[in-house]
């Protein structure tokens, strides 16, 4: 049975962080290859949401302004935004 030392635990933690960063970069690259979809968040939602809306999928995130203007985002983010806006209680 292996004994955990400060050095061995630090190495495992560093490896885990490197693996996570690699997975996030791979996810970001996958989203870049997705179809881009125009979305807009109506200014009327600003009272319920705030000035910006954070969306995140698998460690990849983006922040959209709540200003009614069109923005192009990858299709999975557009689907997440639609689900979110469909469920806002105003």
C-alpha cells in the first residue's frame, strides 16, 4: 500500500489540474466547430436577470449582455439560453 506524502499529493493535484485544463480546452475547441446561432436577450428581462447572463457548459463559459442586440453563439449555448429564458418567472 502506498503512503501519501506531501510531495505525492501535490503531484496528483497538479496532474488533476492539468487534466481538467486539457478537458476544458478540448470542450472549447469542440464548441468552436459547432454551428453559430444568432440569439438576443430582450431588454425586458434585465429586471429579472441583471445586466449580463452567464452561460456555462462543461467548463466553457460565456457572458451575454441583456440588451436586446443579436449575438452569435454556438448552438448548444443557444439551446441552453432558450431553456433558461423559457423558464424565467417574471
